[in-house]
C-alpha cells in the first residue's frame, strides 16, 4: 500500500504534524491579533503575546482534533472522491478546518484577551471575516506546506534508516554464513 509521504502515517506523526500546524498558526495569529489591536509593538505587547500563547495553543490542540478536524475530514470525504487529487482534498480540508477554527478562535481569543463583555458578539462579527481570510492564506501558502515538508523529510529519514538497517542486517548475515 502506498502511503502519502506528505501526511502522517501514524498517531505519533499525526501529533507532530498537528503540533507543527497548531504552533505556527497560534504563534502567527495570536501575535497578529494582539499587535493589530494594540496598534503598536513594544515590550508590554510582546509580554502579552508570550502569556497568551500557551493558553491559545492548548485550546487549539484540544478543539482542532476533537471537533473541527473531524468535521473537516467528514465534509472533505463527502465532497471529494477517491480519484480527486491530493491538492483538492488538502484544500477542502484546509478550508473547512480554517472556517471552523477561525470562527471559534476569534471568539475564544476575545474572551481570553478581554474576558466576557457586552461587545463580544459584535466584535466577533467584525473580526472573524478578517481572521478567516488571513488564516486561510497563511495555512494554504505557508503553514501547511511547511508541515507537509517536515513530514516528507521525516519519512525520507525513516526510509534511509530502514535502508541502512536492512543493509547492516544483510552484511551481518553474509558474515555469519
């Protein structure tokens, strides 16, 4: 069976792949949002970002695989066929994941940053479309390709290791005979 080298092959690789994507997305969007709303970047803003990053990362690492990853996978399966290209399937997966995650994280980010307040819903309506477009572009052009590149390099290293271990085993068998 042919396994796609650009995607994880097991749970451990899946955790690495998801962790890379989540870390890059949280780092980018948290930094962007905090700087955008502060209107400047200084030591206090940097400290605010550093304090928010672990909270946002933990939230993302929980809700993406439990809720939005599953929904995106199901929707992608419904709208694609086995004969569709890898790129078509990935783009659908990115679109559906970003749609759900950007909606949820725009709301959650406002709550984490400012607590519950009367403008929460109106802020969400004003900010979500911008966040969706920004994350969709970042995920499609930078974040996902970087994570897939990391998977390719990981699988190439595993293949090299398996090849060298097979060569070592063959050499040992030859010496014994």
